[in-house]
C-alpha cells in the first residue's frame, strides 16, 4: 500500500514540501490553523512569492480542473491522524522576542495536537530548524501521549531550502539528512525520498543530535563566509584595495571556492540571522558557548554593513544631513526571486536613511506589499525609473536581475544627480561610469 503523507504547517516550507510530495506521487494532506491560508491553498494560490510553486501546487490540488487531486488541505487534526503514515512537521521556529533563543512553541503545539490522534503505527518527521536536543524531548513526549505508544516514532529531517529555489531544492535536493532511531524509520524515509535518491541525491543517515546540528552548522558556515568577505571589504577601503579582485583571487583556491564571496550589505531573511543566534543561545545552555563565540563577531560584522552603507550614502551626498535629499532604493527583499522582507538589509538601510530625514523612494519587483506593511512611511514607486526620478543618489540593495539589466543612460536622464552606490557589488561598474555616473561599491575604489 502506498504511503500517505501529511504536512503540518503550510507556510513557505510546508506549502513547498506538500506540493513536492504530491509531485513525487504521494497522496498528501496539509494542515494549518489559519483558515485564510487554507482557503487560499485550496484555490491553488500560495501565500508568498516563490518561483514555480504556484504552478506545482495547482497541478495537484484537489478540485482544480486538470489537477491530479493528490493534494488536499484541512484544519482537522483527527482527519490528519487517521489519514497519514508519515507526518512532516514544518512549522515556524522564530527568534524569541528580546532573546537570541529559538521559540519552540509552534513545534511543541503541533506535536501536542497531533499525538492524541496517532492510534496506529506512524512516523512523525520534524523538518523545522530546532535547538539540538529538541528531538529527544519530542520523541519521549510522543511515546507517552500517543495512543500508539512506542509505535508513534519520531525522526528528524532538516530542510535546506533556498528562497527562490525551493521547488528545485525539494524535488532535487543536494543532500537528504535523516536522524532516526530505528530501521523502520529509515525504511519509511527511504521510501518517501526514493525518487530523488535514484536521481543522485545523497542520503545521509545519522542520529538525532547530528541531524539537528546540520542545518545550523551549515547556516553558520555560510554566514561566516559572507561576513569574512565583508570584513575584507573594510580593509580594502582602508588600504585602497579592490575587494572584488581579492574575492576573485582567493576564490580560485579549491579549499575556499568562489560562491558567496561578493562583498555587500550583508545577509538577512527569516532563517540565517535567527538561526545563528539560536545556535549561540543553545551552545550557552549546553555550557559550550565558547565554541561559538566567533558567531557573535560574524553577526556584528553583518549588522555593521547596514550602517556602513548609510554612512557611505551620506559621504556621497556631501557628508551633511539627509534632510532634503532624495534617495532611490532599488530593492526591498533580503534576496532576489523572493517577496520576503524579514530582516532585509535593503529595507533596513532605506528605513535608517528615512528616519534621518532623507526622502526615500523604494522599488522592488516582488516585495512592495510586504515592504509597505513594515515601513508604510517610505515612498514607493511602480518601476525603477520612477524610483530614480529626481534622486540625488541611487542605492542598489537587492541583486535582482532586472536591476542588473537597467540602462544607466536612461536612468541618468531622470536622476537629479548621477550617483550610484552598489550595495551588492553586482552591477557593471564600467557601464554605469560610461553613462556618466559616479559609481561606488563597498571595498572598491571609487570614481
């Protein structure tokens, strides 16, 4: 009999995972406690922008003409427990308010709500990013509170989704990591992921603590690499060096690699900043805080980049106050191919300049509505051209392809002054300079 899969939590991770499981041929039932979200998903609409996700969803949601009907949604925990053989927990684990630590309340609530309905053998699979040690605690809770007792098993299967590539990362993951305690759990997860494994995705079997540590370790390493090149950009500015050439030179070293060595205003989003902070907090709880003290400096370098971009903008405007100066900001999301503005460096820089008296106008291809909800007092334009109109300085803060393909000459015709600051080191500096712009980027010589 084919496995039936449930997905608890239908946000970014859950909606993607549910649609991907249906694409792999499983019958899937998704659950959420927010009626509006369920209604939207039942219509085949996603609550966020993610390339390819809505098309994938519509291909499988029951009731949509031409769909396979393999994917349904509910708010009924009893229906979920009766339906599923494998239950994926995909709820959010945000940073606790006023603390570095992770808020486990959504995960705990999901497990507590599901447990009473597990009357027969079932596998509950955590995908949320949690502090190490959580799986041990949750496994014990399941065994005690599920009617099935020890037959209600737990496994941990961390997610590695990149916003903008989530569908691809789920259907063709670069690795699948499972923390299990029994051969049965491993067998079930091998069945779930049989297709990507056959297509070459490595399948790594480990224990609970290692599986929990993989995601936070990977994010911490990535954050370290990004902040390292940003620290080098500071040194380049102090010495007259060129961080882009520096990154190119060290990137040829196979031990280092070229990815994520582009200096700029730093990382943001809903995962990387909060994950490294939660990692530090958990290390402190375990008495191993000295092992991760370097992450405090990584976080500090990252946050410092935003203030440095504000000061660089001030310098280009003559060094005085922002009052009366018009600033065009290209980008609001924390990265391209997403509408996510959570902890966005771009929006943070725009907000700081606005609070210091600048007249800021923002344009982003997908993040405008979310940006308005956080910073309603900023100005917003319907296009890059309109954002730049009358501006004394242009800030490129999110590396959308649309911005890389802009015509500097056309923009120069509407700008008050031809001054551009590339906060992502992604624009063609020479093309902008040929069009008469004064071009600056972090860690690179100005002109």
